[in-house]
């Protein structure tokens, strides 16, 4: 580029370096006129303070579970505990910050903890596949509704929320007064995001039965595919409540159960998260009636202005994950 007359600042911009660096290498080549001069010159440098085998030992320790006999009252490695264990095994003492640098270079985070929940359902795969099929290819003869209950606790902050005068962050009062609890029943339509809901004093089979009658009135024609979890009131029980209910409504209802410990497959849980962030988390409610009014007001606003279907994906489903699809082929 220099031979073609490109300026040093322009060369630096194209190569991602400073024009000073460009001028230095141009001057070196002009003085020596050999390709070898474009290599870095040998430097003495400081020898590595931490030997390679010590670094490897630290990585090996970080990849092990803690031995409770030697490291008391710890379930997760900390940088300090790793430094102590490394000294015990190798006799080499390194700083906590050096432990962090070595582990970051190796892309290891043994101090991080993630939760997961194992489903004991032996029919997990079959149930999950059925729900994914409903989400990806909804039937043409009706609607798919995700239904669940959410407990609501009416808390009133003792002082009003305000903005911080220094950085404009929101500050809300920690202390609160309890006004009791109630339950929200909600049905999320996966086709357009519309929500049918009811706030009831207590979660019960009778309240859920009344809510399903409300759902039937909202959808007077076609089949209604209900996706919900394995709560006891979602099953027939001794009184065969859902069998009788379905018979009264012409057999229009089809109940699909999520696998055990897999209520995250229910799309209404996503909508509950939106409700929690927008209304419940920082809300202040003077009474149960006030909370009920605010929740239902948000639902009317959602249905009128913000409703939309969710792009629900599950990486373990080969139909939604190209890598798994390729492996299956």
C-alpha cells in the first residue's frame, strides 16, 4: 500500500493500527531493504513466573468437585480456595488475581452456579414432542390455549417509589404491608397472544371449572386444545369433573399435559413473567381489590395494544435446532 502511495494514516485505518506504527515499519524496511526486517526482533523478556505445569494443575483442580474432607464447608470453588489447594498440592503460592487470570484464559468459571431441573417423567419425550407439534403446527379446527394459575400477593410499600437525585435510578421502599393473597387464572392464545383471565380469592377446582366455562364462552366454536401442567386440580379426580365438563360442552376440549417438572413448556409462563416485571415486582397495592383492578387493567391494555404470539423455541427439539436436525439426518 505504501508503494502505491497510500498515506500512513490510511494504511493504519485499513490495518487497525496507529499511523505511528506504520511509519516505524516503513522506516525499518527503508533502512534494511530485506523481508526479514519485517519480523519482530528477539527480545529478552522476563521468564514465566508461573511454570506451565503449575498452570495445568490449577486447571485440573478447577475441573474437579471439591473434596469436602480437605476443603470444609464449601460446595463451590472460590479463587482463594483454588489458590490454597494449589499450594497444598504443588507448594507454589500464587495470588487470587493470578488464579482469575489463568482461569479466564482457559475460559473456566468454577465459581459460577447454574440451576437445572430434572424431569422424572418416563414419558417426557413423547409429551414434549406432542406439545412442540402443537406449537409448530397448530390444528386448523380450533385454538391452542396455554392455561395456568399464578399466586398474587398484595403488598403495599410503606413509602412511595421515587427517583434517585444522583443517577435517576428508581428507588422503592423495602418495607411493606401485606394485604393477603389471591390467584390469577390465565389462558394464553398461542396464535395471537390474546389473554383471557380471572382473579379469584383462592385456587380451587371449582374456581378453575368456572374459568374454563368463561374460556368456552370466549371460544364458542371449534375445538379448544388446553396445554397445562400436572397440578392435581387439572385431573379428573373422583368426581370426574373434566369428563363431565367436556361432555357438557360437546367434547370440544382436549387436555394436553406438560411433562412433570416441565411447566416451562407452557407459554403462559412467559406471559406471567411479563406481568411480573411490568406490574407485580415493583407494584404497591392498597388492597386485594386494588391489585385485582391493576392486573385486569394491564390485561385489557395487553389485549388491546401489545398482544402478540411468542416465538417459542426449544433447543432440544431437532425440528427447531438445525444442529440437532443435521445429526439426526
